[in-house]
C-alpha cells in the first residue's frame, strides 16, 4: 500500500499591496481559508466535497489504495508578501510534520503558485526545494491555483504540477482528483516526461474568466489535448499579474508518456494562445461612466446589473475598502443598489453598538489607500449579523465562513455591507445574511475580479468592469514592474517590458 504524505501552504501574494499577512492569518480562519490543520484535522477535508484540492485528493485516495499521512495544511487571504520569519515558521511546521511521517512513497502538496515572501522570494520554489531535500526522488505532485506565476525551478523540482481549470475557481475538488490519478500512475512506476513553456504575454485579470472567451476556448482545448493517448496531464496557468518577479505571467505544463509527446502538446497549447493574443486586452470603464451605464441598464431589466470593482478585490490582495464606487452610486442617485463587502471593522462595530433601526453618522471605508478618504454620511443601520454563516454558491458551498461583525447600512437607496474580516464578494450569502436579496436589487456592486461570476453571474442582466483605483492595477501595462523578464508583452499585443533602471 503506497504511503502518501498530504499537506500544503496556500497564499496568493500581491507584491504591490500594503495589506499585511501575519502568522495569525494562517493559524486562524481567514476569509476564504479555514484555520491551520495538522494530523487528523486535515482528514476533515475528506468528509465532504469541499472546493479544495486536498478534499478531492482524499476522496479518491482509498480507490487507489493510498495510505495517507497527514502533514500540515494552511492558507490565508491574498495580501502583501509574508515576512521571512512568518514563511519560515510555516515551512518549519510543514517540514517537521514531514520528517515525522517518513518514509513516504509519494507526496501531495496543495499550493497556490503565486506565493511570495520576505524580500521578493518565491514561496513555492522554496517549499519544493526544502521538501525535495528531505523526501529524495519520490513522486511529488502539487496542485496549483490557475493564478500561479511558476518559476521554472519549481517546475523542475516537482514531479508534476497540476493547475485549476476554472476561474471562478470551482474545480478545487476536481483538481485534487486529477492529482490523485497522476500520483497513482507515478507510484505504480508509470512513465512521466514533461515540458514547460512561458507565455510571451501577460493576461489581464478581466480576460481570464473561463466562463467566456478567450479563456473558455483555451481550457476546452486543454481538455482536448489531455484526452489524447499517452498524454497524462495538461495545465494552462493564467498567472497573477500584480507580482513583481521575473517569472510572473502565464505558463504551460504538459506531462506525457514520451518526451516528444510532452513537447508537442506544450507547443500546441502555446500556439493556441498566441493565435488569440489580441483577445487578451483590457476593457474597463471609469467609475462615473460605469455607474451611469449601470443605472441606464438597470432601468431596462428586472435582473440586477453587476458592477465589478475589480481593482479593489480582497482576493487579489487589495484592501476592499475603497469608496469611489460607493460615492458615485450615491451621487448619481442609483436606485436599489448594493455594494460590498467593504472591509471596515470599526464601522461594523459602531453599527452593532447603535443597533438596527438607528441612524448614525459614519465614515465608511477609505482607510487603507494612501490619499483616499472614507465616505462620510448618515447611514441607517438596517441589519447586523455576527458574520458566522454557511456558504451557498459554487465557490464556498457548505463551508462555514466567519467574517466577524457585519452590518447592512443604508445611505439614500444604496445598501452597503461592511465586514470585520476582509473577504472577496463571491457568494450571495454574504449579502443575504444581512437581509439583502441580490436577485431583487437593481445594481450589485461587488469587490471582486471574477469569482463573483460563479454565484452572481446567473442572476444578472449585465456585467460592467469598473476602473477605480486600489492596490491592484488591472492593466499590466500600467503596473510599475521592475523585475519582470525582459521582452515579455504586458498584455495581449501590448508593449514589451524592459527594466526602467
Ligand atoms: Zn486564483
């Protein structure tokens, strides 16, 4: 019976963000992620069909006859880089649990692919270096989020890397199944040759959703390539642009039973995206124009118009507390509009203290960005909630969320949801618990880049991508990179990067 270790450290790092991440964020529940787990606690992921690769891997482990050895698993909401000390503490725990569980026949790791720590060092590469030293040449398979910026060294260190294929990410569980299947092939002595390619252009976040083209066609092609005899696994990483490292950007992995087939598969996928490069460009509307358009469209439909405040997305490491969009919605007289989640612990606490029905003068949001100010007004406290509830949409279904004190505030006809814990707006439950039925609203303004599409997309009449300043810059040609590799195009058919120094 092959003995397989399972663990992981998950963080998506925006190197331009000022939002800190500390050890506490990894130890305790943090937005999308549950608390750090060790020992039998990791096996709890196997009790249901949760949207994590660890859950999928555990689900199929018995069918492959794996004896699972539990290491350490943790994750934290995207932010600025973790400190060297925080990273080393986490990796130290992973390594200790690994040493206690030797010998192993295989190791599965649940990683992100865009983790950066300390003085701009690549987290995945360091994790893979350290664990490789300990386990030697056993099969080492890692699951990655499709936003991984993959360093060629980490590709070499892992026996296989397998990325998500959906954005919104609704295939965490399925990715675990893919990893378990390839692990079974490897521990049974199956051949695995590999090929790696970097895309010569970056993909802006708004071009990445797999629910529409161009990305939808790309991932359909990934499945086609993978169905071919002798091909073991194909991954298209879309990359995470707000990260100032040489290897930032999309990459391709192909694994096959011969080297020729791996190379040919990787080349075909690279050609496929190059043929569509012109489609990987940005389409954002300035805040005031976006609100005017939303008001106009909302008047023509019974279903809500979605406004995606994509640059203030907690899920990309932004503060999720900017108020440009809130201010414009109020000023332009938007009706039946809701905006959330605005991260503001103090506003939530004051609303709690005042109680439902109270009208209070509040300064909401606007605390985190330099030069930005809160939106101060009289708000009516419509509903407060302790922030503990169960997710209902595809991203967080059946998972317990804890956003701390939450409040539903009303200013004119704009409903504002504030939370104590920072989290991307990606599930209708985040609004429903404070008494907002998204289906009955005219405009839903969501601080999210794409994940909102999974649950809010089906109930909407239109989607508008908003350009309001925050810690994410959607158009990579406007990001102040200094360390990207020379010559990479900053978006589809965009300008090439060359170091400004
Ligand atoms: Zn992602």
